């Protein structure tokens, strides 16, 4: 199935975000999945503060990963992301209905390349 992961990571260095994205990507590839695209959205103010691991965050670094993965491997990926202490929030969306014509219309995720630094 084709999935899209929208992740919010605690604001910090870009290398920290890169490490998390690399971990997610390697987990997808180890499980036999295919990464279709990656988009770094940058740092944005959150609509409301998020409290994670006894710390409140008003800003978060957003990125999107679009990938193909089996359902059981996707559940395992979700469990692993819940254990990641640097991750503030994730949203997982299944795209299409599983048929090739509907999946062919999805390309790589597109967003502005300039991030709003705070």
C-alpha cells in the first residue's frame, strides 16, 4: 500500500532531523518497502503547544515521506516512531485504493523549499 507520513520533530539542528529521516527510510527499506519521495517542510509554529517528554514545544520541524509498504510492516514502523524521543507528532495516511490507476496519480510530495526559520 502507498502511505504518506507527515512528521513533526522537535526543533533543533538539521542533522538531527536528517538522522530521524534516515532512520525512517532505512526501516522502510529493511522491511521491503520503497520510498517514493521526501519533502523537508522546515520549522513552523504549531497551532497549539505540544508537550512531549515533559517539555512543551511551540515550534516543530515538519517533513513528509511517501512510501510503499506492507500493512504489517507499516504497523511496526508506527510502533517504532512512537518510541522515538525526538518525534513530537506523526500522521499516517493511506493513499489511493490499492489499484494501480489510482496510485499512478501520486508523485513525490511537493512543498516550498524555503523554510520559515524562527
